[in-house]
C-alpha cells in the first residue's frame, strides 16, 4: 500500500508542475517553464513506474 501512496504523490507532484509550466509560459519565462516540464515528466514517469 505504501508504494501506491508514493506513486500517487509523484503523479500529483507532476500534475502540480504541469500547472507551473502553464503559469511560467504565460509570464514569458521559457527557461523556468522548460525546467518545470522536465520535472513534471520525471515525476509522472516515476509515479507510473512505481505503481
């Protein structure tokens, strides 16, 4: 059960970072948006693999 909770947390963090990508892109901060996009991809991938 603990593994599922960690996986859910990683996917949630990834979704949170996707929101950051949209926010930073709207502000014109492309480097920050790219960094958040990489982090989101890594977090979601980790959550899916952990499941």
